[in-house]
C-alpha cells in the first residue's frame, strides 16, 4: 500500500513552500519530519500555517521516464525551444505571464502556435500533483532540481504538449528551465534578477489537446518518475 504525503506552508495566507511524494507506510513518519523541516526553514519566510496531508493511493502508479537534464551550456529559451513547434509569438506571450505581477498558483496553459491562453483558471493556474521520484531518478540531484525535473517530466509526458517554460518565484533562485519531450530539460541560467519573486510556469500545447483529460492526468493520476537508464 502506498501513501501520498503533502505539505504546504504559508505566511499571512501567502504560499511559502510545498512538498510532496508518494511512499510506503513505514516511510510516512520520516517523510513528514523531512517536510516539516523544509516548511519551517525557507528563504521566502517563516510560516504561520502548515498543513500536512496523508492519503492512501488507490490507483496504480503511472511510470514516467525522467527527462534528460541538459545543463552545461548557456542556453536561452528561444534556443532551447527551437524545433518544438512553438511560435515566437507564443514564447513572447509566455514571458509576459512569467514576468507580470500575478503569482499564479500553478501553470498557465497556452496555444503553442498563437500564444492564446487555453485554461480557464485565471490567477490560479493548473498544478501538477500526486507524484514521486524514484531514487534511480533523483540520485545526485538537489531537492529543488528533483522537484522541478519531476514536474517537468509529468507536464511533458502527455501527447500534444510542445514544451514548458519555468522561472522559480523563490527570491534568490535565478536558474529556470525550458523542458520538452523532444529536447529534454534545458537549464536556463540567470534568467531573472536576484531578489525578485516574479516567476511562473507556462505550458505550450497543440490546440487539439483534450485539456480536461490533460488536467486530470496532471492533478489526479499518481505518477512515479524513474531514471531512463
Ligand atoms: N503554489 C502556490 N499556492 C499553492 C500551491 C503552490 N504550489 N499549492 C497549494 N497552494 C495553496 C493555494 O492557495 C491552494 O488553493 P487553490 O487550489 O485555490 O490554488 C491551497 O494552497 C490549497 O491547495 P491544495 O492543492 O489543496 O494543497 P495540498 O494540501 O493538496 O498540497 C502541495 C499541495 C502544496 C503539496 C502541492 O501544490 C505542491 O506544491 N507540491 C510540490 C511541487 C510543486 O511545486 N507543485 C506545483 C507544480 S505547478
């Protein structure tokens, strides 16, 4: 039997940090302890509220192969997204969602050709949830990269997804990424100013994608990310 474990921490009702995984019963206690530490010590601030959730998983885990990390050359989102079917217009629109003053609570979904927003969640956005990373895929990666790689792998595993651009809203973390099934997880260094909480996540999709099913996959299906090798 497997359990989904989730933590979220906030200050004055503003989100500070979240963490989640799926684990066996005997790992629940140590996982909760790890998440509690993560929630209490975060650069975005000290929480005045923390929520822990433990739920039994009732569906089989979907296994997904982690995207390959491409991180040793200087890349721009324009370069990383070349050949993925994403127009210049769509990329320009994506940057607007990332740089505007709204801190979406999840990802914004846009048409890869026109750049038009397709989801109807306003300031909320759509969040990837119910996932875990197998040790084979997490080995040697720090937790931040593990989380980002897990989310990017889930987002890009669905047919009709062209890619994803992400910039963290953490104050001092300036490395973002562009991820796609075609080219992998490309790290983008110094993608924003230090000390800014402007960030966001934009998913580029083909117009024909079944958004309801895609959303169900991202939010509800339990997903396990494993290493390619
Ligand atoms: N960013 C900002 N706000 C968040 C949030 C996040 N990542 N996750 C939750 N919240 C806040 C929102 O206000 C949310 O209300 P909403 O659904 O109207 O947006 C509220 O908390 C309750 O959200 P819920 O989904 O019920 O939280 P949960 O207790 O099930 O925990 C987390 C979910 C926090 C574990 C999960 O969202 C998370 O952050 N996982 C870590 C990986 C990650 O960053 N995922 C987001 C990928 S886009």
